[in-house]
């Protein structure tokens, strides 16, 4: 019996080592192969975007074979991405180049040792290739820390069959929406996640509001959550919800998706991510968010999230890394990313390609980019979400008046910023 | 006596004749009702996962109800059955990414975690149960304490130890080490509790027969503790099987990712492919269910009166 | 055995190891401090050089000196100190390398010229220093304005910003050789003292054997060891501290000499173009360009200030030496009282037990207790996102974080229209966390045990099927099932409200109310956790010998009595650890709260761990979050100790 046991154990061990050994060997050799100028790029793409991105990187590798530079990609799940950067980069085990939206940029720069400034490399020719506003997203305290890769913002998405001519102003929108609302049968004229501050920012910016104000050279901006413009913007949305009754209660992205797919709501404010969930049978149009009559006809200015290409401060090959990010924002790479990856490149030349220019969705979002503003990249952006979300929830559920809710958010945000500020 | 305890097969053999005796089967109907209700409750959310996975759709299904919903409409709305039936999500998940390789990585990592975890836990638990030595109480407490410090904030120190100091980044062993250490405290406590219930007389008589400590441990105690070993094995396996954040942070090649890391690609960020995620979750859960099926027989082959008394 | 041993061997060993510990540690401390003093002096000299160069350039620029006047002026300035090596001036406007004494720089193009690609670090530094100065002005000293780099072991590089008037001009970078040799450790002296002390002790012990004092040997030995240790330690410590003080003073005079040299040479350099360098600008500054104050504007040492700083430094070392002495005395006492011998014997005696336990303990120490210690240290500082570059020792705030957490008594707020609960308060969150843990574990254990008992029934049909279906909630990754549950609680479309309406009820707004929102998390977590308890109970039920029931039945016990008097007591050994651990896990159950209720409404249903997470990763208050975690740990520890006591009382003695 004991013999039997031992032999099973041995076989098990053999099997385990047979699996594990090749993996260990590969790990050993991977380190040695890095003698050449081997760059690593981290991204969070999958599916078509990933394939397009890998194609663009391979094109870079082809072109730089002679120089001995090559880059390899590593996809990292979004939920682990920021953790992986914060853990690996300061310890010198991170990538040479990584891609991330600008909202974390300020935090990484203030933490130090993560993102390399690239001002010195950037020339006018490179600067000139981007849509307006794009460089702003990767610029922190007057220094550029990367190149913008692509952008996303919300816009007005509508069902072409149901909406003949999309409304251009809030007045037209409300009129149209009232006609198409029947709360008894669950039909709403307009759908968007108005309780989510990211979506609400479009209306807030139309009123000239904002959450932060930068004062002088201070590292941290001052909170301005309860400024009058913000209150006015919320008042307007609450009028739509409570008086005009054109918005559904308890909005969530899943709810908006199902309303749109069932044809119960035909105008929604959402971004490119929404389109993947739309029923294939629906013909979708994308156009600019309306202008706000209540704000003197100013256009809604949604927040853009712009993914930047950053060079790690710990990279051993920063110049080669810059060559790579320069290539990835070139006309050539932008074309691949737009046509095959269905991204919205920050390089403006992509939108001149006939395939893209004639694509109603891509050109619709491109047009919206003219009035959209990059989401601020302050280090304290992550502090903002929790208090403003609480405030929005209270307002939407009617448990608190806008002014009181925003006053409270202002107080809590200021406390949190001061907690960072007082430290040495 | 010794002849009985040294042949666990004999113990199992006495099982059939013992037990609560043959019962009238009709007396179990109440039990069946309770079990059916709970089984339904435990399966209902999972049926939604299945319905989502087989729907071919991607949006996290929220029941859709028509305008003036009647009883039947609502009943349809709460029935987890996809409107259309499609295997598309499964084929996409398996073909779009190297999911098979990731599953194998998971199997290696979770398998090694189970072996390492259960082995270390068994030996430690045996010592805690059978030896009296200074530091026993504090040692036990230490295992417990190790679970008390919130893990969410330990990522960076763990990264420093495993990747920077031990150089185990991008290797299965780094993950196995962390998972095993995570699983050991529960396993030790569980095993120790079980060992405590095994009468010490069995070992004492074996010692009198001249058996060494390790013989006793491997040949007598472990076979008797099969149910506890099965529970701890399942637990260790699950620890390594479902973890994703450390696996994605420690590994620096896509071919080295584990299945939960692969699953996470479908959600997070702006868009989420819930259909793919559901299909992937089901694929990932199948091995656990199979493992449980396999371990079941150990859960029901425990001590009997005959085995203990000799 | 005791009689055959040489008299006082234990105590003698104690003295030996105690002294080795003391000498080793104190020599190490002193040599560290020596190195520090030396490095600091070198840094200061190099900083003085860089600052005086910056002032010289500023003076030249103020009078609008022609570019070609720069090189001769710098040559003149160099006369202040023979150890200055390479010098670079970079002007931010146009990214100009204005001056460089490095031959390789000149080879890349005639100066002044635009910086080339490889010189990017210079460019970045130019921008960075400007940002640092402006930011420090706006919010206090945080970022270095005169950063120091060790280029090689023998070469330091300091970069300082140049301001012409109030306008930023660029940077001055100076490399300077390190000069002063390190002071050697007094190993010879230490060795000698050690030998003498141990010799004296054994001589005493020998004498004592011949001439008994009438006291127990052991205590006499102990006293002798104590006295010898104290005498040696005090003598040696005093000597070392004196050496240290004079060493530090010598270094300070060197800095003053360098200061005077550069004051004169920069004045002479400026005079070449008819400019003057204002002598009021202090050159001896720290890395934030704050004057250190030890050297006056005339380059003379400010003796009281210097003495104060030296005695501060020496005092710190003296404290360390005291602690080391106490430690050494403790060690010696342990030996002298025979404790160490007993420890060694214990380890030898129980070596098989220890070898069984060791592998698991080592893993635990490495992967749990190191991060734990780090976390505890962090909790005594005020580390946040913004001061990650600063060493922890400089951020020490003691118990401030704990006082802030535990002093958060503001649980209930009185307003004009009644009272409201402050959900941010620690005590509210603690209350919710305890409710959460107790209700979850109670439900989990009850359900798990009940189902396990049901499944353990002999001859039950479909047992295997039930068992597999009932563990499914554990098998499916909880990330997705938690979100399905969240969807099921949706107010308008969730199946739970649909079912309520179906049977004629009113839909519930689950996430709007503290209680109902709590229920959503509870339902989800109970669903996720009962299979675990069920499996554990199933395994444990197998440890109950079936003949016990037979016997009970013969005694006429009812099923209920059997459960209370046989099943439950015998399940205890396996069930109690599972309960303790599931209390600990539920207390720290992050995922379910985060994914299902998200702490709604308004953070009322946050538990301690989700709050700590938010503090660290959303609000960047790392130290505060670490303190929060440590408080969580202490609460659980208190629970663990309490539970352990209780269960130990019921543990069967064997």
C-alpha cells in the first residue's frame, strides 16, 4: 500500500514539474534576451483594439529592426492596471511605455518616480498632429508628460428611425422628449445616467462650473463644488427629471442600455462604449450634445477621457521609448487604430481618412471633441468622486436640496484636500 | 486493534453496516422540500449567469418588462431564460484569447497551492494537536492573527518581497507561495480541530508497537483525517483558483496569466462584456465543481465506530 | 551536571555576548553617524559652491555682462576651492547650455548651444527646480530646491536654481570631489576592553570559588556582570561620544573655510565685469535652500549654534547607546540566569514538534508579518501621496492618526430639524461592521450547519446532487454573482421587486435606506458564504462515531437531544476555528460591500475595510489608512484572544 502511495506521489510530482519546468526556463531566458533595446508596452486592450495595437507596434518593430529596437506588448486587466503601475514602476520592474487615461496622471506625477517628462523631445511637428485640447490632458503643471493617444467623451446618441432630426438645443430636446415620454409604459424621452457626475459634467461645464480651481503654483487645487454655476446646472437637470419628467428614475448604464435597446428611449447621452451594447438592428446616429438655452446658449461640454502614452521614469531606453510613442501617435499608426481598432485617435489626420470621415459614429464623436474639454488631471481628482456622487444621489432621490448637498460635498472634499496639503 | 487502524480500507468496509440504520424513505419528504427550496435559492442567481452566458448578448441582464405588465409578464421577467439561445459567448471566449493556456496556468498554480498548503498545514496542525511544546498557544494564535490584518493594503509590500527580494516575479512559485500562505491558517485550524477528535489511543498503541512518529502520521492519522484533508484541499484550491489581482500584478507575460486574469479583461474600464464574462465564469467554475464531486467521497468516508474502537 | 561546569560560565558567556552586542552596535551607530557627518559636510561644501556660483551668475546677468565674460568669471570663481570639478550652467529660455567645463559637452557643438537629446536630464532638472521652488513658495517646503546626487563614490553633484532678480534664469550645477577621509572604528580599543572585562570576571569567579562570600553564586555572578558591563560601557561610550563631537566640529570648520573661499572668489569674479555679489545671501543651505545658520554671512562659524547642533546629534547617539546598553544588560542577565541554556534545551527537546511547525511559520513571517510591520510603522507617520519621497523617519507623528480615528466621537449631529447620523464617524462604521459580521456569520453558520445535517442523513435520495448544487455559489467567481445580486435588487427592473409586485406588494427602493441597503449586502454575502460552512460542517460531521447515536437512541434520547448533547459538542473542535476565521474574513469582506451596496446610502453602509481602502486609494492618506487597518487588526485581535480563552475553556484536556 505504501508503495502504491509513493508511486502516485512520484507520478504526480513528475507531472507537476513537467508543466512547471518549461515555464521557469522561459522566465530565465526572457531576462537575458533584454540585452538588445527591448521595450515593453503595457495596455488594457482586448479584442479588436488589442489586435490593432499589436499591429501598430509590429509596424514600429519592422521599421526599427536595423536600429535593434523592438517593442513587445503586455495586456493588463483594467482593474489591476493602476495597482500594477504603482507596484512595479517605482521598483524598476515596470514597462518602458504604458497607456492610461489622464485622470491618474497627476497622482502619479506627485508620487514621483513614475512618469517621465517629455517636453524636451516634443517638437512643433509632433504637437501639431493632435486635435486641439489633446495635449492639455497629458500636461501637468506646464510640463508635458506624454503624448495623447485617443479620446472618449459622451455625445448624443439617437435611434435614427425614431428621431428624424436630433434636437440642437435643450429647448428642442425637452419639447421632443415630453412628446415621447409615457412613464406609464416605461417610455422616456431622454436617457442618461444623470446621477453620475461624469455625465453631469457636460451640463455643469456648459454653465461654466467646475469642481476645482487651480491657484498659483500650489500642487493641489481648491475645491469649488458648491459654486453657483454647479447648482444651476443641477437645478436644470432636476427640472427635467421632476417637472418635465423626461428622465427615468434610478438611472444606471444597464438601465439606459436596455431602455435604448427596447426602443423605449431613443435619445441617450453616452460614449463610444455604449455602442458595443446596442442591439445590432438599431440604426444609430451620433451628434453633438445640445446647447443649453438656460446657460445663454452655451454648448454642453462633456469631459473627455484621453488615454496618454507615458514613458516610465525608470525606463532604461527613454529615447527609444519616445520614438515608439511618437510612432504610435503618427498618421500611420492612427489610421490602424481608427480603422481596425475602432478607437478615436487624438491624431487629427485619422479623421480625414474616407472610411472614418464617412462613418457617422466616428465623425459624430470627432465633432463632439471640438466642444468637449479634457477631464482635469489633478492629483486630487480621485478624491472628488465619492463626495460628489453622494451629493448627486441625495439630490436625485430628493433627500437633500442641491445647495445643501453640494455644500456638504464641498466641506468633505476640502477636508480631504487639506489632509494632503498640511503634510510636509 | 492495530490491524484495523493500519488498514483504512477496513474502516470504510465497516461503514455499510453501521450508521443510523435503514430508514423509511417516505419519511424524508420534509427534508426534500427544505433542500429543494435552498437548492433553488442557491441556484437562482447562477441561473441568471447561465442565461446571460447562453444569450449571446453582452449587457448585464436586467429583466425586461412590457408596458402594463401582468402576472405572467412579470413571471417571464423573473425567469432566468435567455430570449435567444446561442453558444457564441463560449466560442468567442475560448478563441479570442489563449484561454486554454490560462486555464492550465490556473490549474498548475491552484494545484501546487493545494499540495503545498495542505502538506504544510497537515504537519503544523499535527504538531499543534499532538505535541505539547512551549510556544504552542502563541503559534496557533499567530496563524489566526495573520488573517486579521487587512490584505487590501498589503499589495506593495508583498510585491517588494516576492518580486524584488525573492525574484519570483512572472513565476508560478511566487503566486503559489502567496496563496499557500493565505490558505494555511484556515487549513491548520481546521485540521487541528479534526485531529483533536481522533482518539490519541490509536497512536499510543502504535507507538507501543514500535511505529515511528512519521509512520503514525502518514499511515494512521492522515488516512483517518480524510474529510478534513478534503475540506482543506478544496479551500486551498479555491484560494489559488479565483484570485486575480496578485496574478495580474506579479506576472509579466500574457502566456503566464491565470484564468481569472483573463476573465477580468472582459470587464472594467468603460465597457463590460458581461456575456463573455459570464461564459468565462462558467468555464472557470467547472473544474471546481468536478473537484468537489471527486472530493465528495472523502467527505463521507470518515470515522466509524469500528475504526475508532478497533 | 551543574557541579562539573566551570563556575560562572553562564554569567561569563552573558558578559561576553552582552559586550559583543554593545561594542558591535555602538561602533556601528558611531560609524554611521561619522559617515553622516562626513557626507553632510561634503554636501554642504558642494552646495556652498553651487550657491556661490548661482549668485555669481546672477550678479553678472544683473549688470548685463556680455556672454564672453562668463568663462573668465567662472575661472576666477573656481579659485575659491581646488576640489571643484565640472561645472554646468543651463538657461531655461531656449534650453541653452550656457557654460560647461566638460570637454565632451563642448565637442557636441560650440557653447552656448541648445541642449541635445542625451542631455534631456539637464533640461528636465531645469524645469523641475523651477516647479519645486514655486510649489514650495505656495505651500511650504516639500520639494528639494538644491538636489544632491552622488555621481561616484568620490564625487558629489549639487544643482541649484538661479534667479536674476525675481525671474527664474536656469540652473547651476557643480561637481566637487569628496575630500575628508573617514574616521576608523575603534576596534582595537573595543577588543582590549572586552578581553579585560571578561578576564576580570573569570578571575573574580575563580577567587569566589576559593573564598565563598556566603551568598548564592548565581547572584554574585550576576552583580559582577552588571557592574563590569556598566563600567566598560560608560567608559567606552563617553570616549566615543567625545570623539564624535570633535569630529563634527572639525567638519563644520572645513565648511566654513570653503564658504570663505567662495565668498572671496565669487566677489572677485563679479568684480571683473564691475558687478557685486550681495553678501547677504546665505550660501550654507539645506536641500530646500533654507539657511542652516551655522555660518554667518561673513563666513565665520556661529559657535553657539554649532555647539547646539553638535550636542543635538551627539545627544541622539547617546540615547541610542543607553538603549543598547540596556539591551546588552538584558542579554547578559538572560545568560547569567541560565535562561538561554534552558531555551536551547527546550528547542532540542521539542525539535520534532518545531520542525513540523517551522515551514508554515517561516512562510507566515515572511509574507504576513513583514508587510504587517511595515503597515504599523506607516501608521505612526503622516505619509500621503505628496510626501512619498521623504523618508518615514522624518514624517513621524506618533499617535496622531490613532487619536484622530478614535477621537471621532461626532457620531450624531444635531441640526435645526432634528438629528442625523454622521456616517463618516469611525464609531458608526464600527457599529455597522459589527452588525454586518454578527448577522453574516450567524446566518452562514446556521444555514451551513442545517444543510450539512440534512445532507448527512443516511439513505437520502439525490444527496450527491444536492451537495453539488449547494456549493455552486462558492464555485462561481463572486465578482459576477455579486453583480447579479446587485441587479436583482434594482428598484425598477430587479427580479426581487418584480416578484414582490407579482404577489401584490409595493416595490422597495433597496439602496435608499440604511436598513434595506444593509439587507442587500447581507443577502448576497450569506448566499456566498453558506456553502463554505456547509462543507466544513459536512467534513466535521464525519468525525462523530455513529455508535454514539446508537447508544443515545437506546437511552431514549430524542433527535433534538442528540443534536445538543452529541452533534454540537463534537462539531465544536472543527466548527469553532471555522467560525473564528469567518468572523475575521467577514469583518474584512471587501468585495461584497464594494460591489453590491457600495456603502449606499451616502456611505452609511461602509464597513471599516472599505473605508480604509477609500482612504488609501481615493484620498491618498496612506498613513491614516494604515492606522485604520491597524485599528481593525486590534479589534480582531481582541476578539481572537477572547474567543480563544472561551474555547480553550471548553477544549478537551488530553
